[in-house]
């Protein structure tokens, strides 16, 4: 799958890019996962936004958060792929690109994530390790994971 990766800070996003990001996050996290939550959490402004485009479709996206903003460590959050590109390896490409980009931006330090529990094995395949018990966030089981 051919994906064009773009990395921007919040103030660099075009209105089209910001709309596509919010649309994809709402499509998956709110509608598909039946989860009503406050997606606009005031953490976007201080983060980097990694977008994977396939032509005019935002196929994959993550929010890369600097150390000290949400956690003491750098973080990868709002990990999402479009339903149109699933099962073609977009999620694996997205995580690999996200990890590499976090290291480029913030150095080789640890990365902490709040992961949906059902994706534990997926994140373990990238070297993340579970560091917490299961907790509920918006009625979805999550765990904290760390990549040393």
C-alpha cells in the first residue's frame, strides 16, 4: 500500500487537513466504536500530527505528543486507520512511521501509550510492554504500555 506521510504541527495544518483528521477520528472513535467522548482535549495544539494520505483520502493518522505534555515520556495517541484501508498493512506502516518520527523529534527515549486492551498483541509486536492493569476509559478497556 502506497502512503504519502506528512508531519505537521497544529498551526501548520491546513483547514482541509484538520477537517480530515477530525472526520477520521470521529468516524472511528465515536461512530464505529460507539463511544461518546470529548475528542478535542486541548492536546492537539502542542502535538505533532502524522498523516498518511492515499491520494485524497486520509488513510492513517497519529498524534505525536512531546514528553511532559500528557505523560513524562513522549507519546503516540489517537492511532487510527480509515476503514477503507484496513487489512492492507496501513496500521503497521502507521505505527512504524510513528515510532521512527517520535525518535527523530524527541530522541531515543521511552514512548508511553494508553492502548485499547484488544490491541495489546499488536503493540507488543513493536516492542511495547504492558505496565498497568486494565482500566476503563470511556467504557473501553485500556492499558498503559511502554516502549523502552
